[in-house]
C-alpha cells in the first residue's frame, strides 16, 4: 500500500495528502452542479433517431466491437419519454422533420441532441427539394459529428465530447419548464 | 413473343425501336386489355417496373413506361403509353405491385391513374403543391410551408430551396453534359441564423 495516498485515504489512515481526515472524516466537499453533472454525464440514455445509412454505424457503435457501454450510454431507448439524448443519425427530410421535432418535444428535460454525420448536420449531399438542410434548423444541436458516415469511433468521440459538455453545464439544478424556472431542492 | 401477336390483336399498337427488349407504343384505351392479355395469354406475369416520363416538348407531354417480365419464358417487354389530359388507366387491378409505383408517378409527375384504388401522394406529403420531377421544377425546390403548422410555428422553418453551389450537380462555369442532372446556384445564403 506504500505510496498510494488514495488507498490510504479510504482505509482512514491519517495522511498528509488529500482531505484532512481528522477534520472531515469521509466527507467530500464539492459543488452540487459538479455532482449532478457527473451523474448525468455517465448515464446518457440515447434516443436512436436512425433515419438513413448513418444509423448502421450507430448500431455498430452499440455492438460488442465498439461497445458504447464503456462510456455509460448503452441504454438506447425507443421511447422519447425514457431518453435524454437524441442521436440524429441520417438524412432528415421535410416530411420527417415534423416527427423529429415532435419526438424531441416529448423527451424530458434535461436533453441533448447529437447530429451524427453530414446529412444531419447540414443536409449533406442531398441538396434537393425534399431534404432539410441540417437538423439544427428545427432542434438545438449540442454536438455535430462529421463524416459520411462517421465511423463508430467518431460517434464515441462525439459522445465523450457531449459528456464533457454536460459536465461543464452551469445551473444544473435550475430548469425552465414551460416558461417557468424550476429549482430542484436538495433534501438533506 | 412475336410482335404481330400484339399488333394484330390491338391494331393501334406500334412497335418502337429499342436496343434491349421488345417495345410497344400502346394506346391508352388498350392499355388495361393489353396488360391483361400479356399476363393471361402470354405469360408476362410479373410487373417489373412502372414509371412516369416528362417528355417536355412532345405531345402528349407525359407518358408512362411499364416493364413486364415473363417468369416462364424469361422475357421482358416494355410498353409506352401517352397520357391523355395527364391521365392514364391504372393497371393496379391486374398487378397489385403497380399500386405504389403509380402513386409515385402521380406524386412526382402529376400523372393521374384512372381507376387507382388509393390515388394519394406517396413520397411528398399530401398538401405539397408541386410535382418535383417535372422538367420545369428546380432541383433546389420552391419555398412552401412545413407540413406541420405547429412545428413550423415553433421553429420558424419553411421548406426552402436548397443551396446548390458546391453541390454535386452544379457546374462552376462551362457546360455540363446534357445527359447529367444539373442545376444552377439559385439561393446560396448562409446568413439565416440557425435555431
Ligand atoms: S451522412 Fe452519409 S452515411 Fe450518413 S445518412 Fe447521410 S448519406 Fe448516409
């Protein structure tokens, strides 16, 4: 156990490093935002909005080879009520845009959107009368992932970037709900 | 199948020049009976394709092309039929597979299929006012409201012409080959703030 201060801390050996266990015992001091965001960033429940070929790579990322569960976001939910991160993977047509927006509206706060691939980000190569030129025209997007399609590694990279973004969010106990600001009370 | 089999039975039918398979120009009035005859008497039991054509300068302007396959004789036949007042008889009562093909030809070209059991659009939404594969329709599209009024209100989004410059079908000067789809830059505009 020689030189490892963390292990010594957990076994309550008095230490010159880390917390002063004489004063604080097993108490950790932090900010509520940091804790809440840490929890949220490690339990992202994606809503797989698979609309075209990019969805195949999304499935690849969920499989054993790329294994998105290593990052705590393997629980893909096909109900918007149970998801908090919509991964838009594919071409959004104007006919489908309505559905994408409705599903986004049905997701519970806090929620995030990842635009996976060229089509979801900008319309991609589909510059035509039928294709929405970027899903950010109808929903707020947090992360854009380039590629046509992006490899599963790129998706994982984007999702880790999203985790980073979630961890840096401020005011995570405050949420606007139907125009009102609601504050979550911490019960001690 | 000899060409005479068809032209004798339907005198209005003409043989068209073709490089791959026997091709006939069929009169609209004869279409349903021709397809029935080919299916029941000549073994052309599979409708392989049905599509619309916009001939632009010809009269009649719109036409339909039907490919039939005989699964017993391993033969194809192609039927051309011109639209009268933009209408063509439906063959979906003979070949159920024609149902969605005819809806697509209606959606894209505005060709009406008389006798079709469900003559709705199939790709674009029902209220869409144009037929996008007509020659005069710009590839970028024409601005119309989003299909859902409530979503349009929340997002402020409309169905807008797509930016063409830099896209796959735009020639940066010079002339493109006549055989390729091509487009002019019609509305490149990056100034619109995103949601
Ligand atoms: S970005 Fe490429 S791979 Fe992804 S949906 Fe569009 S065309 Fe398909």
